[in-house]
C-alpha cells in the first residue's frame, strides 16, 4: 500500500500537512504510509500566526460544500475539528499555484505558505481507535487540468493511517456523489438511516 500511495499521481507536487493541537500531536503517525509530514507542516490551530492557513481550509470547505448548503461555520472547525480531532491533507505552496487555483482560493499576493488542496477531518470517539469522519474535501474536481483524480481517496487513506484508525464511523447523504469513496475502505455496517 505504501508504494501505491507514494506513487499516486494525484499527490505529485503536493505536501502532506496535519492540523492538530500540541497536546495531541504525539498520538499521530508523522510518517503514514512512508509519507513524512514535515515539522513545519504540522499546524497548531491555537496560534494566531496560522490563521491564514486555517482560513484557506474554510475556503476549501466552502468550495466543496457551499453549493450543497453544507458550509461549515468557523466555530465548528474550532470546537469540533481542531480541538478534539485533527485534519490531515495535501497542499501546494502558494508560489506553485496556477492562476486559476490562486483565484479560486483568493490567495493574497503576500501569502507564501501552503494552500490546502484536500483535507480529511476526523474526531475521536470514546472507544480507543474509533474515529468519526467529519469532512472529506478535495479541490480536484474543480481543477481537472492538474491531474488530481483520486486525491480525495488518497487523502482519506493516508489520514486514517495517520490517525491510527481501527474503526471508522461516518455520515453521508444517500445521494452523495462521494459515497463511492467511503465504500472503498472495507465492509460497511449501516447503523442508522436517520442522518439529520
């Protein structure tokens, strides 16, 4: 699996990142499937200096889920994602962005950091090794010329390894185009058809 992940064309030119509070950092694999997360790409969401990158995560969420009316509020990112859980993803440096990607994200000219192309957010549950998948977002379908097909699936696979996931829970809509992504990761049990 490591060779498949590392050689996947969707992540060529992209860097892995992890958003996690310092108290939780040691609980994560910083080398999932042999993809090392550089120390500078381990983002502390409690530091004001990281706000530009965190705002770009919200832009990725807005581009992915805004048209469906499922945009995540800023407080949800903080209270439900950053503090108890983590966000793993892949990003490109601002200097390497295409003009279309720069415009899509609204990147300020002075910004030189990471631009998130994909993210997977998960929240730990009470049983050890159990995680609730909160959000899978990829800019891939909006930038077809960049060859990012499969970026969402690769992001989720590496994130689950990074988080040490043994049992995964998730919620999605019956009509979601992304439902097929979740079925790739093993047999699923339907716990409830009620997802408000």
